[in-house]
C-alpha cells in the first residue's frame, strides 16, 4: 500500500472517530469546568482561570503520527500498524491559570476527579516541568479515544499558543524553524522570563498582603 | 557538536524527513540516531564505507523494507 493510501486510510479513521472525539472533549471540558468552578468564584480580581478545549484536526493528527516514525514515513507494507488511536491528544483541554500559585490548587482538585489518569508533565530542555499534563479515558464516554488535559501557568500557555503555530505549523518558507538551536534558546529565554515575572508578582502580592 | 560534525562531513538536514543526508555517499542518519548515539559512534559511522548504489540508513530501529523503499523513492 503506497504511503499516500495509508494517509487516506488514516483520514477515514479520523472521520469515523470524530463524533467520539467530540464527545470526549465535551465531557472532559464540562467535568473540568464543574470541578474548578468554586476556585473560579474564589479568585481575586487580579487572578485568572480559563478553560480551553480543542479537537485535534485531521491533518495535524496524521502529521503527529508520522513524526513518531523514524524517517517520518509510514511503512507501506504494514498499514495495519497505524492508528490515530495511538495519539493521546485527539481530545484536549487546557486550563490556564494566573498566578502560578493557583496551579497546585487546580491540579489537586482535578487529580481527585481524574484519579488513575497517567501524568506526563511538559518539560523544558533541562527537564524542568513547565506544565502538568494527564492522559486517560473518560469512563462511560469512550473506551477508545483518550483525553488529555493540561494545567498550565497562563503566561506560558498563552506564549505557547503563538509559538506552537509559528514554530511547528510554519509557513513553508520557515521550514526548519522548529529544530533551530537559536530559536530553541530564545524560546527557553521567554519561558524563563515569564516564570520570573510570575514568581516576582507572587512575591509582591505576598509581601503587600 | 554532532550537527557540526555532520555538516562538515557533507551532510545536509532534510526537514521533511528529519534526516541528515549525504547524496554523494548515499547515507542518511535519523534525528533520533544522532540524538541518542555518542559523538564517537557518529564519527565512526560517517567514516564507514557506503553501500555503492543503494542508500545506507542509520536508524535506532533498523528500517523495514517498506520504509527503506519509500525513503529511497523520496531521496532519489
């Protein structure tokens, strides 16, 4: 089977799974909103909590599966080895929180609800956790499509929204930007600066309250 | 740095496949192989004789025939 046909096979799989992916994302978002509602109501006026959800689009899912193969090609002799269900993030929810001190509170609340989900923190190049991430099944909704939720300091999360689409879904003329050592260093600098801002902000709040 | 060693040896980065390739030598190193192996092994592999007409792939997992065939098609 030519590689193009494997991609077509995966497109067909995607659209057969789509109703189930949507159900998972709705369920996950609703449960997370419910679980964090009391925290939302207790926020100080300078604090924020935003819940965002997304269904991974078809071509991103295929590219993500392809990126997991060495050489970034599918084995045309073994089409049965490939399924989009191996991706953990077809249905994803991100909770953005400011300031950072509220992250622990939200994480603790959600861990109680999603006990048994597998932690898989997002780490920087040095191995330091930048955000918390969990993967699992929404019981009673789907035993096939996994959900993923992230608990992310807001400034870093908003930076990622811009950075990911510029670096990993770039214009063809910017090919290679995602693997550029210089851009990786600049990204690390930004994440570090945002972290320092949040830490400094929290210290200021603590000292003045 | 490993990247500099490869560039100096005439390898160019293929962004579509995440491979360092040398069309003259017909050799290709996967990004995973380059990341995981020590510099000494990389230098040793660069110095290895090529396969003549066929491509030689340095992957962490030996690429099966279907992948080899597809890569040879796209690399030319």
